């Protein structure tokens, strides 16, 4: 098995760091070769807050993953989230020098690069520029302009912006763990590619990824991303509240939440009681499940209402922006009992739990299709997609070289292979350029 076919997704989360190695099998499905996970101690609310601990956790998860798969990990695709992420809409256009040639990928790339040069607030950097629809000359709402004639190419973009320092910190952690950062992706986009079907994206759907430290939202309509948001709290605030409300330690609170927790307090009787061992020599504590689910309910309701506000801001009530497929819940927090019912009750929209098995090979481990691995699977898919793009580019270069050889009939010196710049290199180049201009 050639090594270039393998990709690695590294999900640096608030509760856990997951390294997932995989490749595409002959049916185009995702085959996961190994998975490693470590407790994440240096990340708060999706943002790295302790570099040393994060590096250790990354190394731990990578080593475990290498051990399981027998593969060496060199470069990774990393997800980014956190409350510093914001998204905005922007339209831009280019005037093409030769209107007699059809529009090709280069034109779109030029347009995207132009948007990348937008001036952001100090300390912010563009992470993604995602075209939504195009306009060629005066014809609007074009999904795919490649192959059309036109002098002016215009597009509406969804631009995702993040904090320079947070991106650099992630890069620093990955580099210090002895890895290359090949790409960085917004976590809700990664989760979406892992759990949503194309039909849902067409019909209109909101993906809610409830993690430990953040809750991520991605809204799709007509097959295109329309809105993204990162809300700075997730499953950990629920645990925190149980800990405070029941005066127990965090480990016990987490276990209580997972084993007995429910987002719907109606179903527990007053008589259902859990006994929790006290700390060294103290009396055990007795907690009624009714109280437990009341605490959970209050917090979950708050999280969902926050997300619902974002969905309303997007304008899902208008006919054109209606989300026919409703809501898909994923991430570790989506495994809470009766969460789906509560979400449907609060939003009045249909909901389902999203498992990342949409693209996994049939013989995959059941553990892999747990919602808590949605982001890791999505990042791995992104890595594989980048590989196949690079291979295609390389083939094009090789083909054009062969043509040149035939034309001249003499041995040309072999051109070096294109080395795709890693995200971090591009990013640092951009930063250097930014600093040079600032002087």
C-alpha cells in the first residue's frame, strides 16, 4: 500500500484529541486503519490554552494510532473551532482578460484568491473562502460556471474568519508534536461532510455538533454551505452544573450524566435515587434522578436556544431558505438520552442523530460510527480529498511534460514535482507578507 494514499485527521477537541488514519478503498469508501485518542487537557472551549499539555496529548493520540495501524504519521489535517470564529458574506468579481475562452478552474481560483486578500480586523485571518453561487456577465444564480463564456465572473462567498493567534497556537502544537500541518478546516464543515447526505444538503439542513467545549453549527441549503457558527459551550457545562448542583467531583458528575442523565425531566419518578460514594470516609450522597434531569434539562435547553437563535438569524422561516431536512445532531453531546425530542420540541423542526457512517467502509468497527468521532472522520475525508487533488495536478504536470518532450524530441531536464505547500506554510507566508506591508 503506497503511503501517499493515506491521510490523517487530527481532531483537537476540548475533551479528547483523536488521531484517525485511513485511506479510500477501491469502492471510494473510507477505510479507517487506526484510531488513537487521548484526554485533552490543554484546550478550553475549543481553543488551545496550554501548549505543553496539548502537545503531549497530540503525541499520545498519534502514537496510539500509529501503534494500531502500523503506519507512520507525518502530516495531519486539523480542525479549528472556538468562540473566535465568525463568518461573513461577501461578493467579489474579476474581469477576464480573454472573454473568448471558456471559464476554467483557474478563473475561479483567481477569484477566490482575490477574496483571500480582503482586509480583516486586526488579529484576524481568513480560514475558508467558500463560493455559494456565481454570476457570469448578467446571468445570475449559476451553480457551476466552468465551461461557460463570459467576460465578468462574479460570486457570492461565505467567508470564515478566525483569530490569528489561535490558528498559530494550533500550528505550533502540531509542529512541536513532530507533525506537518497539511490543512486546517472548520470543524462544523468537517462534521457535516461526515454525517450529512447530499439530499439533506440540497433540501436544507442544520447540523448541530455538540462537543465538550463548543457547539458548532453548519447550515446547508441547495447543496451549499449558507451559515456557520461556533457557540462557546457544550457538554462540559452540563457536567459542571451537575458537579455544583449535587456537590460531587467532576468524574462522578460525568458518569452520572452519561449513565443516568436525560434531557427530559418528565419521565423520572421522585423515588428513583442514585447513591454516590463519598470522598474518603464520608457518607455516600443520594441524588434523585428527577433532580439530575432537571439540571441537565436547564443547560441543554440553553444550548439549543442559542443554536436556534443562529438558525433564525439565517432566516429559516422564509420560503426560499426553508430547512426541509430539519436538524441533524452529532458530536459526543448528541448521545444524551431524549435530546432529540427536546430539540424537536424547542425548534419545531424534525431532528435525527447523525452517525459518521455515511462514507465508512461496510466492515468498519461499530465504535467508529459513534457521533463523537464525526469531526475526526470528516477531517480524514478532507485529507484524502486533498491527496486526490494533488495526484490529479501532478498527472496534469506530467502529461504536459510528456507533450513537451514529444514536441522537441530532445531530453528535457525533469521538472521537480509540485510540492503542495502545507496550510501552515501558506499561513506563515501570508503573515510575513502582512507584516512586511505593515512596516
